[in-house]
C-alpha cells in the first residue's frame, strides 16, 4: 500500500510542476487534475466505492474539502500528502473543473 501512495504522490508532483510552468488554460487544468482522475475517474466519477465522485459537486464544497485536506483539518492518509502539494491558488481551478462535470 505504501508503494502505491508513493507512486501517486510522485505522479502528482511531476504533473503539478508541469502545470506551474505553463500559462493557465483548460489544457493546463486538465494536466493539474490528472492525479485526481487516477482515483476519482477521468470525468470525476469514481468506479471504486471508497472514493467519492467529484463530478457535479458544488465548487465551493470541493474547494473547502481540498483545502481541509491540505491544512490537515480533514485526515486521510492518501489525500493529505497529495493536497499538501497543491498550491492554494490552484484549488479553485480544480474545484471549478470537477464542478463543471456531470
């Protein structure tokens, strides 16, 4: 299980660096959320009952939850390290992306 977490974290970090170096556009946002889609599905609909669907959730709710994971106010051994690597300015972009999916 630990090696899976490490793979997810390393993958996220590599995609996050690529996003930080590009201008903000929809393609960049898709690159930013690619780590999320590994668990939550390509369109934000998870095929695993352990992970919630993100598609169609309200933007403010998604942003609040992601920030809570980042700030360790909400605990999850997989989400906390991933959220910790996300810049606060990118949280709204991620939330907007998944809230627009149905």
